């Protein structure tokens, strides 16, 4: 039920954003792309961001109806852990990347952290990132990525990536 409410809120937000656009009403049901995962996943101490399994989309080519996508990464159940250290501050970085966007690579990022000393696992850290991606002459991949340094970042229960297509 939460997923349906989230999708409705995203669509309403984007409809208001694109309110001045001229989109054929018959095409509106096709303007939402969505992927989610309920798998518990962890990422530990690796240099550089890597894709988050299950959180990728392929945006369509631009059309007369759509030339832009608003992509949203929603990760409401993140936490950090490092049971081996009492002093290391924990953090993780997240990105939405569109490596084949017209004009070149497009990305947006966000970070979560925990500065509390002598704690092995942080509290839950929710994160939402939004990125505007121009559509090109062919379909293009968009994916979520993460990186952590000297600790582990974990997502559990639910995470999603969605795109709403519109015209600027």
C-alpha cells in the first residue's frame, strides 16, 4: 500500500511540475517507469560507487510528448555499521547516474553519515535523491549506485527508483 501512495505522490508532484507542458492525455498512463527491491543488500568498503541491484531503469527515447524524465531514488531504510571499530565515523554516498544522457553524463548524489562514537550500528537513515534527465534520440539507462568507506551500508525492506516523463 505504501508503494501505491508513494507513486501517486510522485505523479502529483511531477504533474504540477509539468503543468504547463502540452502532453496528450492518452499518453499520461505511459509516463511512469518504476523499479523496486525488497531484498536486504549490503555494500562494504569498496573504492568507487557500484550499482545497487534491482534499482535501474531504461528511459525511452524522446518523443513529441516527452523530452525529460524526473528520476527519484527512494531508500527509506538505510543503516550503517562497523562493529570492528569504536572510533571510525561511518558514511555512505549514493547517486543516480545517467551515463548516456544527451550532452554527457548526468548525476545527482547524496550522503548519509553517523558521527556517534562507540556505536556499531547507526539508526535508520532515509534518503531521497531527485535528478532531471534529458531524453535523447535512443533509450538510455539510469541506475542507482552506492559507495562506503571503512564501514558497511545496508538497505532492507524496500527501496525504489522511478521516473516520470514530461515535456519542458
